[in-house]
C-alpha cells in the first residue's frame, strides 16, 4: 500500500502542468539543502575543537548538554517556519477498500522524511564518537546520541500537533510569544536557568543508559496521539473546504468608502490579506520582524562604528510588509486576474489602490516602531527617513518589478518553505530595495556628514512622494502594456 501511495504522489507531481516550470526552483532548493548538510557536518566535526580549544571548556560534554535545550528551542522555531503538515489527497481513497489507519500511518511516516530529522546526527554524532566515547564509553555515547535524536523527533511530532491545532491563529501566536518570552524572562531575572535544566536532563543520558527508553515511550505517546487525532478527522465533512478562523472577521471598512472606487479596491485587497493563509502569515511575520532592531540598536558596535548599516535595518523594519507582500503584488490575484480585468475600473485606480495600501502599512510600521526612541532620538529620525524613502521610491521599484513575469500564487498555502510564485524578480528585487538608499547616503557619509546623508535619504523619498501621481501614471502605462501577457501566464499555471 505504501508503494501505491508513493507511486500516486510521484505521478501527480510529474504530470503537473507546472512541473517543468518549478524544476529550476527545486534544483536550487536542492543545492541549498546540500550546502546546509555540508555546513552542519563541518560544524559537527569541528565542535570538539571549538569547545575545548577555542572556548577553553574543560568538561565539554556537560557544557554542551547545558546548551541542548537552547538548540531544541531554536529547532522548534525553525520547524515552525520550515516544516509543513503531512498532506495527501485522501478523498479519492475514502470510498475504496483501504483502511484509514494505513493512510494515517503513511502520512505520519512520510512526515519523518525531513532534513531537520537528521541534523542532530550531522551536528552531534562526530562529537559523540570522539568525545563522549572517550569520557563515558561506547554504550553511554550511543545512549546520548539516541536520546538527542528521539528528543528531536518528539519536537517534530509536537510541531505537527501544534500546527494542526493552533497554526495561523491568534492563540498559536500568543502561545509562542508567551512560552519563549517566559524562557527569556526566566534567564534575565534569574528565576531559573534553562542551561541548568538542560544540563541536568541530558547528563542523565550519559549516566543512565535506559534514559532513551523513557524518551521512546514519550515519542510513542505523541505518535499515538497524532494517529488518533488524524484518524478521527478522516471524514468528508472534516476534509471539506471551510472558512478558516482568522485574527479578524474582515468586513467592509466604512472609512474606505470615502475614497470611492479606489477605497473599494483597497477594501477587497484587505479582505484578501485577512482571509487567506499565506497573506496572513506574511502579515504576522511582518509584525514579529518589527523587533529586528532589538538585535542591533542596543549594541554600540553598530550604532557607533557602523552607522551606515543602520540604514539597512531601518529600511527593513519600516518596509518589511511592503517587501514581502509587494514582491507578489499582482500574483496574489492570479487566480482571478481575468475577472479583475473585466471590472469597470481604470487601471490607474487599480494601481493607485495598491500603492496606498502598501504605503499605509509602511506608515503603520513606522508608528509601531516609535518605541525604539528608548535607545535614542536618532532612531526615530532614522525610521522617519527610511519610511519616506520606502513610500516615495521603494514602493514604485516593487510595483514595477512585480510585473516582471509574475506567477500565480495559491493563497491557501503557508509561506513556510513555499516557493510557489517565486521567479527571477523575487530573487533580485531585494538588491535595489535595500541598496538604493545608499546612493544618497554614502556620498555625504564618506565626507563625514552621516546625519546629512540620512537627511538626503528622507529628502529623496519626500521628492518621490510629491511626484507619486506621475510615477503612478508611469506604472499604469507599464501595466496596461503587460496585463494580457500577465493574464496569459496566470492561466497557464
């Protein structure tokens, strides 16, 4: 039965209309995966020297055990963004004499085929064979590496359950923020040290060889819980498409009616963002990345010796939604683009509505970033200059590059490891967006007037904003020339 499922999945993939178009992306991702594997293996081989020689740690096993919970905390976050739920088109099998239990076992077994489930071996197996064997013997070394692997698989199944129940919900986001916020606060205020808990837990793996049995029972319990949950939901009424719960019940915003047809288009696009999984993920990710400045702004290394780097940070913080959403600006409506073209609205109004949408969210990002003034007033002026530049110049760069061979996007799929709709424009778009401010900043900065360079960035954005009617006209003319080609591309996907 497993062979049949694999055969059907392979035929479905190779017979897809977009198979050849997505081949280049698949090859590229394969190369990235190979690079990640090589780097992880090299780090694993060098781990002993890093701990004992570079850091001068005497008991490297205990020291590493104290860091393992931090590693699994990071792994949980990586899995949250990278790991997809196990899926299979099960409805065609429901009326056939196939046991539902076989389908569920296949789904859960298939989910284990993931690069993250072998990373622990790449990182820690060389260390186990060289250091743990030397200090504790072969049996305890096997107990140690097996325990780490079972712990990683437990995180794998916990993530599946979490994403099945709480993914893309307010409760899910609140859970992540509260749990990891609690760990950070506990370390900061000294309530308890996660490193001490980690050391005590994983030191058992090298002193008690039966500890992997305990972890295996935990893993078996998680598997059985997931098996029961999936099995109980294998009915047509549970598999049918239903309205997803979102953060907000989107409805017509009365204030937008004051702006006529353009306001109506903005309202439609807001509904698209709030009602679909992938666009909501971008919205939530943009909100989380507003905290990006906390990595750099408290450090004098960046604020004093690398002030030019902060321009990049400011552009990123105030324009993160504009960048992530804008790169697929026309692809989001690829599924109904022909319908859009038939509406009694001018192309200029259509383009203008998109401009004001991404500009409004950029302004909202600036307002939400005002608390960074805690680190100094200069960060407020930095964000103001970057916001003006994003609205006046970068928004038009994004809108015009988004017309470059756009591909249709499935709105129901998550953003995690989803490269549908990604083309050459998306890979190249970041360069002009993030580097263009330096055209105005660097000349004055090299002369020793970095503050005037920041003023030049803001002034360039302000000039672009005052000229936005002409830039919108230019963008509209380009869209009119390309709209039928874009519609043809969307239909062929």
